[in-house]
C-alpha cells in the first residue's frame, strides 16, 4: 500500500513538474518577460516600455503585451506596464502630439481599446474616458484631417503615408491608420449612428481596395512596397514611370507585406460581415496568403527580406546613382528576416482562426513558419532570456531630400537605415502575437 502511495505521489509531482515546465516554455510569455518588459530597440533607439516614446514601434510591443494579458489574464504585470506606457505618454491629458498627416503616429492608439474596456470594468471612469478621448482624437485626425490623394488622381481618397510623401500610399500604412480606425468603429462606431458608421467602414475598406488595385502584381502574386498616384513628383523619384505597375516601387519588401497582411486579418476580425466590402477584403487577404505561401523558404520555413529572391541574390556592389550621386554600395546577400516572418505567421494563424483563410491550405504553412521563427531567429542569452535576431531595422522610400532610399535590391540590402539588428520591437511584437495564436491551437 505504501509503495502505491509513493508511486502516486511521484506521478503527481512529475505531472506538476511537467505542467510547470510546459508553462515556462510558452514562447509568448517568455518573449514578453525577456524583452518586451525590459529593453528593446525602436528604429535603433533603446526603449523601456513603461517610459517609451509615443511611436508605432513601442505601440506594437505594447499591443502585443496586452494581447498576451488578454490570453493569460493572471499576468497582471503585462497589463500594468501597458497602462503605465499609456499614462506616461498622455501625461494626464487626453490627446497626444502627432505629426501632420503622419500615419505612423496613429498605430499606437490601438492599445486604448483594451485599456478603456478594462478600466470601465474596474469603475475607473476617469482613466477610461481619457483613453477613449485620445483614440477618438486619433480616429478623427485620420478621418477628417489627414491628407488624401486628390480627386484628379488615381486612387482618390487614399490616405497619404505622410505629408512628406504626397499622394503616396505604402503597405505599412494600412496597419498604422485604417486598422486603428476599424478598432474605433467596432467599439464606438454605433454611437454616431448607422449612417456615419457605414460611411466609415466604406472609407476603411476603400483604403485596402485602392492599395491592392495599384500594388498587386498578379504574375508575382505579391504587392509592391509602395505606390505613388503622381510618379512624376520629386518625392516619388523611386516610382516606375510607365505601365505596368506605374507608380509602384521596384521591389517586394517582406515587412511591408507583413504590415499589410496583419492589417487585413485584424480588420476582418471586427468588420461587420454584412458590409458590402467584407467579401472584397476576404478576397484580397486570400490573394495575399496564396502569394506569400509560394515564397516561403521550404527548408527554413521563413521568408526573405526581399520576398521574390533567395540568398543567392546579392547587392551588386555598384550601388544606385541618383542625380550624379551614388548610394547603397555593398555586396550583402538577401537574408531570412524575422519581423516579416513573424507577421506572416501571425496573420496565417489568425486568418484561419477567424475563418477567412482555409485551414487545409495554410495550416502547414503557418506551423512551418512558426517553427522557422524559433529555429532561425530565437536564441537565449547567458541569463536564459530570449533574443530575437536578424530583423531589418528600418526601410522607406525617399522623400526628395533623401535620394538614398531608392527601393532597389541595393537599397533593401545596403541602405544606411536598412541595417540588420536584434531585439527590435517590430520583430518582438509579431513574434509574441504569432506565439499567442499558435498557443491557442493547444499544441
């Protein structure tokens, strides 16, 4: 009898130990606690979340930490640090300083939806109202005051990426602006009446339809990074001047498509299914998913910085000459890139979970992508904390005052701002969100 009791106790201890081990090995939590709650890079600048500046990169990290808290609500510290970040940025006010027609400055506002709901549950109406007021300010700034492509140009009504990029739309911008706008409509849109709500969802859908119409290459099944409705403008020196794909940038950039894919699934999760453009966006997200699956590295499971090439493609060591000056000279190879790979993996998993992507087509792609994230990019430091490597620090196109940002192969591999870094917020956030989606599968 005593032997049976001892055996039972040993089994119980083993089960508890195994459960604890399994809990410790949840990559979402480990990444939050290793990096997101400590120090990370935001466009090459080190940040600590509770005192980070208002920007889309700390905003993305904060948003992913909130998602981790929502999935694991016992992790109260996750919520607390995001609230501290919001309060630090607001400084007791209910608006935030944002650039004129700068779509990047809006994305961090997504954290206010969960903060508002939680503080309302707690009866903390003062903070809840400040959060609602701020995200309403951001939504109205975009809807009513953000510069748009003019009526005399193709893509009329599309949001500028920034005022310094007139009549340009970048894939990145769909995550920054319309996705936040959609979050506001889903939570607060009914307050302004059905007519306003309908018009706002029309506006959101239009942004995706415009950029997809002009950037999607049906032969390559990929979207070019950016498009200018006025390719002759000096700030669009990088744009193609002739059809096909007039106005498009030259290459398919991984993270650009990552922002776009993530924005699509995030918006479709909350968009009314009876909206007239819902099926149009479902069609777009399926085109994106189909194309990206073709370019996943079959062995590594991840995606490259420049999507249509593998590591055999290298910068030409000659560079790009613009108005007599040469830029972007090196012979670096194309490389597997962590932020884009994380965004794609997240979007595949989420797209399947919300029912807009076919599990039979994409589950293996997503699972291979997730294993690729761990194998190719996740390392442990001497303290046992996770490190995420091989992320593109930054990338963009122009404007006229910066002719180095040409959008070529040479630029995306050699540009002065396009360095390879680690523990970059744009890789941390997507890895956390991809992990959360994977963990919901119960594997």
